[in-house]
């Protein structure tokens, strides 16, 4: 990545007015889905890992993430993304490449590339650091495919996900306390009935944007931590997703309009996720997580 591109990202990230010093964030994932290059086999995935193993020395194979098609046109009623299944002779696997400290994961399959940060030790390095990692991995993937004479990538969907875990005992003791943590989701206490108590909840909120075209999904559910001593936790996942516009008559090689479209989507998704998280959180929660401005 050029020095000018890095400076542009840093300038923009510093302009966001909301920040937390100790958010309950445990994972961030940046992802782009694209039309599968024709003629790819398992050997290509292995060869790509060789180009990444200095930063991501561990590697394993996992089942692929199922592609989802989502309609973003003008519609009177929101519809959930459609899973897409198709018969193909192309490799049906996902390569997971992991850093030595187990915090960063690069994932690639025939129709998707993902970069994850996972909380292990220390705090989240920043959206900027994650975006730079993603962009460098994406550029490496494009260069690799070009070297092996594959057609230029045709990306069609960007996606950004933030996963938060709020352990029991910090801001809540029972599900009845959840509205006091996120009053923007539940405006009042849950209805109570004599002799029974609320033990869980699963739900999804969906917001839509028209300029740019995008959606924000918020899922909340109870769960348990993966520590040696499992602990009850409230899992809040925010996912922003939107289409990528690529010219039909793309010239061979890299196209700056594509990178700008992906970058614009990720930046918009980041702002949407952070501002929504801030709006739904209580003042007590904001203070606990160190809201800085």
C-alpha cells in the first residue's frame, strides 16, 4: 500500500467522533465476496498460502462459508439474504491462515476473502490496522491470480462484522437487566409473569441505507465464553453489508474504482456499526467501556 493511501485512511479514521478505550469487542471480520475464478484447484490455495506464510504461518482447511445473495433494489419489504447452492467441480473448501500470536486470520475460498482480528491479548488495534491488513491481503490475492492467468476478480459484496461479548457480572446479572445495558434495543423492562423468569432471547434488527445502498444487521443472543471456565455472556453482533459496483467492461488488471468502492463500503459500514452501538448503549455501559468523546 502506498504511503499516500495509508495517510488517507489514517486521516479519515481520526475524523470519527465516537471511540471507546475498552469496548467489549472480541472479533472483527472484513469480507468481500466475488464471482469464482474458473479453473481453480486446491493446489492454487496451497500456493497462495506460501506467499502469506511469513505473516500467517499456521494453516488449516475448513468448510466454506455458504454464499448469500441479497437484493438491494427498491423494495417495499425487507427480505433476508438468500443462500445460494450450486453444483460445481471447483474446490469446495476454505483456507484458514493464522498468525503466530493467533490474533489475525486470513481466509480464502473460491468466492470469498476474509480477514479477521480475534481478541487474544491486548486491545483491538483499530479499524485502520484491520483495513490495511485486508487491503494488503486482497492485493496479494489479486496479484496471485494475475500471475496464474486467472481473469480479473469481479467482487459484488462487501461485509464488515463486529462481535461483542458482555459477560455476566459486569453490567448484568439476569436477562431482565439487558434493557439497562442496551436501552436502544429494549425501551423498557421485559414483561414479567408470576412464577417464571426470562432466561434468554434471540432476535435481529435490520436497518437500511439508500445512499450508499447498504444494510446493518444486529443480532443479540445469550451464550457462553470459550474460556477454560465457561461464563454466561451476552453476544451482540453487528454486520454491515452492501453491493460493490464494478464496471461491466473492466479492463484487464487492477481497477482503482473497485478498490475505492470496497474502501467506501468498509468505511461506511464502520461508521454505521460504531454509531449504532453508541446509540443503543446506556450511559452506564458507555462509562464502563470508556467512551472517550
